[in-house]
C-alpha cells in the first residue's frame, strides 16, 4: 500500500521545548466508524522501536491539543496506521462540522 500522493506541507511543533520540523499531509478517512480528516505526520526516517514511536506520537498529540483546543477541534490518534514512517491522527467529521457551524452561527445572518 503506497502512501497518499496528497500535497505535503512543512510544519513545526514545539516538543520538549524544541521546535521540531515535520512534513504533514491530509487525506480523507472514510471508515464509517472513524469518518474524518486524516492528518499524517510523515517522518524523514522510520522509527524502529514501537515504544519510541508511541512516545513521539503522544508528544505530537499534546502539541496538537494545545494548538487545536482553542478552536474546538478534537483529534484522535490513528493506531491502525499502516506506514512505518507516519504518525497519524484523525480529526473526526463531527469536530469539523461543529467548527463550521460555529462560523455560520457567528456570521450574524
């Protein structure tokens, strides 16, 4: 299975007090139990130790919660990601639709 060919974007997150660069790409998760937007952090190297990869995923998750929490966006770790060089998260469709509805309600119309 090949990784999606969606565009990749450079981002940096502060992890353990240091800015860490990542390449991020987005895709659609159409699994009926986890519908939403896939947010995939593509690593420059595969992490062989599953514990080290999980630790980095936890740190990325904390950084994302800090950034996205103010906007009311929730994220969920994708523990079924098939790629060794990707740490994936899903933004649930309900979170995206709630955010969009807030913009409609706040438009004053």
